C-alpha cells in the first residue's frame, strides 16, 4: 500500500487496532496518493515529450460516480489532490521544468520554449555554478545539506530535455526517522526528506508570453531512499506520513486573508510556531456562519486558487490568490468583515460571512474570516 500508517489503539471495548481512525484519514490518504500519482505521470510525460510522446490524454478528469481516487475535481468543480499533482507535474504551466527521475535520481531540465537557455549574468559576471541548486530538509525543517548539480553545456537548446550527468544525492537515514524515535511504534519506517530544487536561466529576449516573465524554475519532492523498495520494510516507503498524521501534533499555521476587490481574495500563510513541516495545506473558500438551507454545501464553487496543497517548512511563508467569479450573493463590509446581503440588499439575519477553511495532512483545521479590503467592495 502507498500509505501504511502505524497501528493505533481503538478506544472501543473490543480493543481492535486499526491503521486509520476516521473517514477523514482515508480521504486524505487518497488525496495524498493522487497528488503523487498525477505529479509523477505528468512529469514522466514531460521527460519524454520529444522522444516517446507528442501529447498526453487524461481519461477521465472527473468521475461519474463518488470515488476517492481517479479524478481531478468533483461534481461541484472542487479540485482535489489529483488536480494539484497534475499542475505540479506541469510546473504550474511554466515553460521550463525540473523533473527528477525517481528510479535513478537523475535530474532533467525540460525546455518547452523554442528559445535557447543560457546562464544568468549577475553583478559579478556569468553564473559559474550554472545548474540545478538543491536543498534537502527533514520533515522537522532541519537542513540536511545543499549543493549544485552542474550542467556541462553552456546552453540548452529550445524544445529539448537535458539530462544531467550526476544524480541527486540522498542524505537521509535508511531506517526509522529521528522524528518518531522513542514514540514506541515498534516498526522501522523509512525516512522521508523534502528536496527543494531551483534552476535559474536566461533566454535573452523579451518574454514571448505573459506567463514566461520569470527566469527561474522550481520543484519540490518528498523523497525516500532510492536504494530500497517497498519489500525492505513491513511498512511502505511513505509510512512516515501516516505516523506524522497519527502521532505528531498538528501544525497551527498563521493565516491572514483579505478581499482585494469584489471577486478576488488573498491569503498569507506562515509556518512560524511549529517544529514540523505543514504537509499539503489546503484552502477552501466557504460561506461562514449560519447559511440558508438552499445553499447546502458551504463551499463557494467554482473557485480558482493560484496555489493549493502547499507544504511549508518551519519559517516558510506562502501567498495564495483566490478568485471566485459569478458569486450568487451580494456582500458588504461590516466590522472589518465581509458580510453577505439578502436579496433586498440588507444584512442577512444569519450573519453569513466569507470564510477561508484551512486544512491539511497534518495541519490544524481552522476557519479564517476574510477581512475587508481598504476599498469598498459593495
């Protein structure tokens, strides 16, 4: 199995032990598995896109029946782990992508532009360490090491995939992670490290499209020891995630959200008080407070997020843009909060507000009131 958490004691009278304690555990495990699955699928396509493939076809993006896996969004257009995994696998639409072969830990630079890439020129001249810069962290945010996997060539031609000669080094332990030592699990769990990759480049001309206005490609991986397989341990290679969710304290993120205008919102996330990584943090735009029965589901859909399923190491921050077009209610600012109005334009007696729901694999669930923008949004 992909995620195989340690056994937890059942508090019922029969004393049966189980791997997961609730339906939320199962659904979150499904989302995590989908994220990794679709990320790997799309990265594999990118890595061979001029060798094996000329296009990719996904069947199917949404399931016709309720399911835990095998879809990118549900009936109500709420995106899930599969969607954000696919988006990560395509680098969010970036024309230059970093792809790691999980079998041999070799890095690949995918250049989908028809332009030649070259090293950046900074204040002291051409970047002599041109290549993929990497940093490795434990799930408690400790830096294990950093370095550069250098390119031999001084340029990367357009519409190509460059395979770097040297593999990414593995810096973790072979057996149990230090995070859970002494917790009495009794099983050896393979270590999981967070690898952050960065590649800076120059293409020498005015960006051909608006989303090509950056000179940097990035990627983040959760990696385990490449020399082991799932049969080396009774647990799976990602079983540490199950232990983190089951046994470790939830990460309480600092989150602030505000309205930018009538349809757009912004949230700032900070992992400042935790000693652990906040894994797969998700934001959901909802109607807070008491709402009319006709709404049923409190989620505001469809909603577009600039980023979701976000992993934040201790001390890291993230800014997320949120857009919700064609909202079916009016709203105004009242006591620095956004309050929904009834059909006559009056404050609803239910005092329904716009709220951002925060959740995640090991993230403390909370509801964040959206603050009013400095400008009127009525």
